[in-house]
């Protein structure tokens, strides 16, 4: 790897207790291996007593970070770095653990767009500035939700930011030249801006991301002059950093504005958890895939749904509408990762990807 680190990816841990104890881990990583997830869960359990089933390890799918694969020596370095970050973050979380009050705020951040673009052949491909087409499931959720925790003196001590965008500004730029750059991308810049503003940890929770990217990104598809499908276009890392700074600043300013309006007055809300496991046929039709959906609720005000696949914006809205809670947040890539899971109706109209239906 010949790239350099543009901005360090962070791992953050939030501990919450009211009846039940839970730990939420959010790492600015493209994914986290099953071995590291288990190791982090065991470490947190051993040092806090929190049941492993109540420890959520979330990768927010920051594309230009270290992947959980490679040569044995590289994997060992990756695992060592992840565990060192988890141990330090847990130490800080335990040291700052204290009575708190909670508040929730919502607003809009238009840094994301649907990446599905309708081409003249009637099929959808990956493209910049995907057109909205609600009847065919082509929408963007610009809603940003922030959960803020204050100490009993009204000082912020931690925040969670949920937004449906995938950290992809730099994406696959210069992959063939092996000069990709490690970066926390747009949400990472947002978290850093908020941490400087409020002097407390801020974690990003990636919601619907299967069809959502930043408005501009270095990797996209276009149409040839003859109308046929063109697989990929890649811009430079420098262009990706330009996008990252542009939309990171916008997302950070949006988040800071929303967070400042939040009134933290929820001081007594039981923490509850639940999980459901089910199986479904794989895409080849020759086997089954096991899947677990986990739920975490704080009183009647807040619910978090954790699942492995990258869902799309339609599914996210369906979950919001079906939930009995005042606010429902979705976390993809929770305790593992799977590829895209479109909403149910999309299976009646298959999308073309890389020339295949």
C-alpha cells in the first residue's frame, strides 16, 4: 500500500445503563472481521460485565480504510490496531461514566443522493446525481437524527448521529495505482467538527446505505455515446478530498446546528434489548442464509435496529413508519456485514449491476 493517512479513522464506545447495560461500538472502518468483533465483545464483557448479546459492534463502512483481509502479517497488524483502539476507548468510556439526561433532535442534511441512475435502456446503474423516482423506489432520506447525552449540569458528554449516507467520497480512486488514501471521509469530518465544538465524543451510525452515497464521489458509471452501458469512471484522490472537505463541512455544520437545539430532559428511561433470527434463501437458490435483527430501546423515545446488510432508503422509511417508538434509528453492518438488501418491491424489477441482471 503506497497511500498515506489523510485523516485517522476512529473507534468510539458508548456505555448506557438504566435497568439493562449496553455498549455501542462505532468504528470508522469499511468492515470488521468476525474474529475482531468477538474479541472486542469479549474484552468489553470481561471489563464491564455487560452481556455479549448487549454489545453492538458497528462498522460505518468508511470505504478508504483497512479491509479485514490480506496477508497474515497485515491481518495481524489490523487486529492489533483494532484491539488497541477498543481498549483505549473503553478505558475512556469507563472513566467518564456518570448520571446523564438524554435528548433527541432531527433536521436535514442534503449531503447524500440516491446512486441509482435511470439510463435510456430502461435499467438503473450506479451514477452521480441519481434522479428521484419514488414510484420505482428511487429516493433519498436526508433526515439527520442526533441523540445527545448531557451530564446533570447540562454539559454534553456524548452524541450519536444517524444519517443515511455511505462514506464514499474517495471510494476506489487510484486503486489501480495502489495509491489510495486512508480517510475518515465525510462523516468522520463531521464527527471531528462536532467534537471540537462540544468537547465530547461523537459517533456516526450508518443507516440506509445500499442506495445512498455522497452527492459527489470519485467512482461512478456513465453512458457511452452510443447509449450503451459504461462500467466505471474513477476520478483522482485529490478530487475525492475536495468532495470530502466540501460535504464534510456541510454535514458538520448541519449536525452542529441540530445538536445545539436539543433539550436533554429524558432522565428515566429503561433500556431494553431483543433479537430475532430468521433464514432466507440465497441468491443462487441452493442454500439458506441466517440473519439476526437486534433491537435496543431507551424508554418509549428511542429504538435502534441493528442488522448486517446494507438496506436501502425505502426499507429504512418502512421501518420508521412501522416502529411504535418516537424515534427509530437503523444501523447497518452491526456485528458483521452482508451485501445489499433492497426493499421487497425491488425484487419484482431487478436492477442491472455491472452488466448483469
